[in-house]
C-alpha cells in the first residue's frame, strides 16, 4: 500500500469516526468557527495522533485509538558491570613497557582479563585487553630481540676484545 493510499484510508477512518476531516487546532471548521478542541494530526511517519484523556493516542490499522506509542520501545540493556581493571592495566603496561617487565605483565594481565570477560559477558574492556595482549606480545618479541642483540654484542666483545 502506498503512503498516499494509506493516508487516504486513515483519513477515511477518521471521517467515519468523527464525521468530518481532521483539522489542526485553531483552524476553522466547516461552519466557519474556530476549533477549540485538539484535533488529530499526522506525524512524519504518517501516524495519526490525537490528545486523549490520558495523553497522546494513536490511530491503529483497526480504526481504534490506543494510548502510548504505536511500536513497542526496545528493552533497555542491563547495566554494564564496568570495565575490567586487568584490561586497563594490560593496556597501560603494554604502552609503558617498563624494561620488558611491563610487556610480560601486559601479556599476562590481558589474557587473564579476556578469560574473566568470557565468564562474565556484562563486563567491558575487551578491546583494551586485546590491545594490551598485542602490545605485550610486541614488547616480548622486542625484548627477545634486544636480549639477542645484547648477547651478540657481548660475544663480539669477548671474542675479539673489542669492548668499546
């Protein structure tokens, strides 16, 4: 059904119920007088509304007026349990790195935080924990590279006596 057909059908229902075409409040009616009672109006979605005794009412497809909203509002999400503290610590230690110790702790804290969030899905901070694990992993690889470089430099120093 097209929008105009739907509007005409609804207006037809209104004319049948009220005996006249709906008008906006303050506009003249057929007799030339000004209307004082609130008349039905149409919103942007094409839904007809009127002021009822207990608030706004909408016109349903069956021709009856019902209070409230024409479509049920979605249920609210349960409140979050907050952000996991280990996820925050994992991200911070992954960024700071603290001579390699921070990278190892970031990896451990991030994995523990991810496991805690698997057990409690309402807890937030999954992205922080993943970022902490990634940064911790990069830091551990960097620490291993740094240690390998230091060992190679030390062996070069000992073998050739070139320790400058």
